[in-house]
């Protein structure tokens, strides 16, 4: 114990960096940076916390710089602290329901009776039947529909989206109006001026008002009356607080008008 040796200093700088890059938790990087000034210099100057964040959540690559109040310019130390805290926050989040309010539907058959608002309420206590959103009818089974919602925060981690196709028990043969596939997008408004506009009441599709920074793969939807879970391949950071559910392909026609619908 008389001679203390820092093994990293005995290695080539590239090898020392490679070893510390293997740490996969920002807490470990913080501890490593506290070992010595040499270790701190490797962790901070190479932005290892920033690299870890971007490696784990690629959506964070759109962050161009970090600014701390009271400081004129960004620095390696500020970046180190900010990304370390951000990583911990994004990986230690509590499991919770993230959808808050509907924003718009690309079409609605009967407003407000069959509004997108019904998708957040599991039943209709007034009419004693399931509540649902319904698209307008289409002669083309490939006509898509887009439902947009606000999330609980401008920064959310999404792991899965749940969807329940509606079965019309009040129609002959009890048809299920499910889409063939579903796809999810996440992003932010192009302009904050649109925040106060009521797209639902105006019956307008708001899709062109957003920048979608993440687009998922297409998931097949079962033609079944049950809650279906669509788990994303990796947790996704939604920066901006908006989710779009894109329903692709129509299967069921309504007997009354022989047109395809999504419910």
C-alpha cells in the first residue's frame, strides 16, 4: 500500500477512454470523474455522459447545446452535469399513463358524439354503451386516419402505446372497425402560436402543424375487440410532448352505406 498506482495513467489515452466508455450509467461516470483529476479530464473533456445519453436515446441528438443560467457560454463541465442528470431522469422515470388530451382527428363521422375525446373514456355512462371515435366513411380501404394527443410533459419517455379497436355491438353481426396496421409518431409544434387553437372544435386535421422527430415501425393490428399493446423496440424520448397515432388500412365496411370506417 506504500505505492499507489493509477492504472489508467499507465495505459495509452485511447485505451483509457475505451475503458471508461464501457460504463453504461451516468452515476458510474460521475463516480469515475471523482476518482482523480486525470479520470475527470477523460470523462468530462470527451463528453462521456453526452455520448451515453445519445447512445441510449438517439432522439437527444437534436440538442445542439446546453446553457446554464448565469453563464454566457456552454462548457464541458456544464454539459457533463446536464447530461448526467438528464440520463438519470430518463432512466429512472416512474411507469405512468402519459396521454393527457386529444388535439385533433383527421376526420370524425359525427361530432361531438363520435369525437376523439371518447378515446380517452372507456365507456359512455349516459347511453350505457361503449364510447368511441369514428372516422368518416371512405370508398378506398387504404385511406389513413391520424389521431393526435398531448402528453403529460414536453419531455416524455414512451415505451409502448395501447389501442382498443371498437366492436359495434349495436350493429348486425357485431363488426369490429380495426385498422390493418398502426404507426406512431412523436414530436413538437412548428409554432407555439397554434397552442390556443381548437382543432377538434374546428374539425381540422392538425398534422401539418407539427414536426415529427420520431416515427415507429408499422405494427399489425388484430381484428379483435380487446386492448392491444404495441411495445416500441426501445424506449423513445418524445421532445415536444405530442403523440400521433396513425391508423393504416381499413377492413370493415358499414352495412348502412357500404363504406369503410375506423372506430
